[in-house]
């Protein structure tokens, strides 16, 4: 029996325009909610003082983890771009809204995927 899922359930996230500490806060907070390719000791690093850093992570939004979620305290706003199927992005957006103050900057629909561009701030 084929156990193929009815819709894509992964969301790729790019974080930029912030400190490595704020990037870690966002990733740690999302990892408390979803399985991810970023492990607990995968700490964002800044490898250059002259070029902007972009940090990447992929999250499986199919099975959201329930329970206590860490307070997400950011020192400044964080810009995030999320890419995934429509169902996955909708579920991801709902979770973001429960964790941060989210300013939806733009949404770009595609044939099979959607791109979400947001600015995150502490609640």
C-alpha cells in the first residue's frame, strides 16, 4: 500500500537581516513546534563581516508538537521567507501567528507552492 501523503508537508525557511542570536531564537522556537533538519546544537554562525548572512531550515509541519512553547524574545525584527505547498504554508502561518507578532509583507502564489514573506517581532 502506498503511503504517499495527500499534500506536501515541508516548509523551507530562509532567515536574513538579523543577528545570529535572533536567527537562533526563531529556529529554536520553530523546532519546539515541528521536526526539522536543524538540530538543537546547530547554531547559526556569521562567517563574514562584509556579506549578509542567510540561515536556512526545513520544517515538517505535518505533526505539530503540542505543549509548552518557549517565549520568543527577539532583540530586533527578523525577516523570514517560507516556501512550501499551500496546505503546509497555511499551517506554518498559523503557528507563526501563535509565536510572534507577524507582519505579512507579501505572498507569492505558484502552481504547486506558495512563498510567504514576513517580518517577525516579539509579542
